[in-house]
């Protein structure tokens, strides 16, 4: 039983695998592959943006045991937001909270200052808007000039999780920093490595002590035609989506450790 092995892994310390998705196709594939925790987004090609209400509701409607962590990001680009954009983020969170969907467990966001520090005031506002739901500070943390201070700031804001690649392009490249940050901060917040995570490097990342991993399980879904591009990141034909097989592979690897 994969789910049993998965939950009793590594000395009865449960390991959680989160898959980021931006479509109903990807969400269903991830859930059918065996995970429960989803980071629900739009436009993963831009790093993930706030998803539609329809997508979040559709996943909830399936009743497949999904746990959704909803991305709150009003645009692509940097993480230095105007007051208008912060208010948009607060409103989005409050709207999702008001839906009272059983599968929505938390929200994912990150706000920085122009000095590349955690925007503590804005982050506290978003945590307050989440009204007791779990809150993840995403890889904006990897852009901060002092990640150790950034972690302390995020913890002071009341966030429950930090998604990080250790300040590097991939989590594997940042494994030394992740190890150090885990030793310093793991008693105060959940630390979840992400970026470039896959079945082959998951064992090494788990040796840092972390018990959460984030990955996209990405595969290309071809189209039967070549269409007209609708934007700079749109091919007009196929698209990327989470793969049921890659998710299953990840769970199998983790369960055998």
C-alpha cells in the first residue's frame, strides 16, 4: 500500500509531497498519482499566479481527498508589490476563505521590499486575511539578500511554511543552505525544498532533515494541431502538465527509503 508506506516513512515521520498544478488536467493527474497536497496556481510558466475560482472549486468538487494551497500572486515578475496589488492579494484570500471549501487548507504568497527583504507589514496583512488558514511564504525568500534574516522575519509574521531552493536555481544546488536553514529554523516553521525536485534527487534532499518536498511532476502534453500563439509564453499548441506517472514514481522512491 503506497499511501501506508508513504505515511510511515523515515521513523514514523510523515513525508509530504506537494505538486504544483495550473489546470484541472494536472490536478487530476497528480491526485490519481497518489498525492493529496496541491499548490493550486494559474500560469506555472510565469512561476505561478492566482488561480481561477472555477479551478479551485472544481478540484474541491471531485472529493478525491485533495488539500489545496492556493497561490496568491497578482502578476508575474518581481515580488515588490504596490499598495493596490497588496489589496488585490488580500481580497483574493478573503474571497477564497469565504467559499469555505473543505479542500482549501492554506495560501501561498511572498512579498519583498525594494531592499530585497521580507515585507513584514504586508506579509502580516496577508496572514491576517487568511484567518487561521495555513500560510506558505514562497520562493520570494530565495531573492532576499540575507536568507537567515528572511526566515526569521517570515516566522515573526506567523507563516507556517517556507518554500525554498536555498537561494539557488534548484533545491539540489542549494542543499547546503537548506541544511543550515533547517538546523536553525525547523523548530519554528515547516521548510519545504522546491525547484528542480524529482524522484532521483528526493533522497538527497530528505537527508537534510526536511519532511516536505515540492515538485511539478511536469511533462509535455502535445496537441493534435499547431495553433496561433496567444502570448509570449504560449505555443498555441501543446502545454505542460503534471504527470500521474511521475507522481507515482516520486511516491515509490520516497516509500522505499
